[in-house]
């Protein structure tokens, strides 16, 4: 028997949710869809899985073909299988996520499909259920970043506390109290203060820091409860949040 009889055939697709940090804020990679329906509208990087291809291989292939990005580690997020999610034909999609430093992959970005980085919290309307995919990916990222210092992986070799604060604010879509954020970050002992300053943002300047890789690797849970309730923060993002008051 080569096929199961009397079973419905479905299309199988992948969609890639790529978050990238450009040094100031977290962004989302989108492309303009190249075929109907919804041709020309904004979409996640995605495509159909070929017959002799795994979902993981398909995700890597479509990401490279449609954006130029190659060699990126992606994690499976969720399977989206609503019967009505695609307006043409029943299609099940497996979503994958990745978190990258945009500067490291800047030269790879392919503009043939108008691949564009948009701010994570201010992007155009998306086709089908792609917004639900992005929302779920953001929720998962917020929980992970609250428990572990994984966002430090996105920073350049040296950075300022304001730069790190901008990153956290873009992830959680809130404003942090400047003084308390700095104290909370430095209390982890994962950062090393350098002697030089960034004087482009102000006359006084801000000291540069670097990640203490030895402590970072040995104490990956040092940020435990840095954001005690990411779900609460997500739904109260309009107000400034003071990390000192929630610990």
C-alpha cells in the first residue's frame, strides 16, 4: 500500500519568524508576497514543503531563497492548522523562530522579494494568520527573556546600558525606569564596565560595558525573575514599569 485510502490530502508549509536587533531596537523580517492570493501584501518568510523535504530543511531553504539569510538556527514554535487559515486551499503551517544580530547578516539580505526589517511593535498588516504567529513568538520570547539573559547574545562586543534598555523595552513594548533598570542589570554581575564612553548620545556620555562570558556561561539563570510576570507586563505596556517594585 503506497497511500492511505479515503484520507484528505493537505498542503504542508513553513513560516519563519525572524527577530533581529539592529543596535537600537528589535525588528521583524517581512517580505512582500510574490503570488496570489494577497500578492504584494506583507508576509512572513514562508513557503511549501517539498515531497522529499523535512520541515526544518524547508524552513532553511525558503529563508535563504526569499531573504538571502543562511546558516541561521531556528526553533520550531507551533503548528497552525485552522481549516480556514488559507483562503485558497487547506494548508497546515509549521512556524519557526530565530533571534539574530542584524549587523552580522546585513550583507546577506536579499532585496529581490523586498525583504524589510520592521520594528517588532510597529509593522504593517500581515496576510492570513501571520499576526497570530508573530504574537505567539513575541509571547514566547518575553517569557524566555524574563528567565534567562538570552538578549545579551544580540549585543555588540561593547554596549551601553541605555542601548540594553532600548532592547528590553522593544521586546516588552514598555518603558523601564532608567535608574532601577540600571541597578537591576548591574546586580546580576554579568557585565563588565569599560573605561571608554559613548558620547554620541549626550555630552556627558555613557560608559560602555561588555558581557563577562565566564560568568554568563556559568550563571545562565542570573536574570531569573528580572521580569517576574511577562504576561502582566504585556497587557500593561502603556505604563512605565519599575523592575525594583516587582521583585
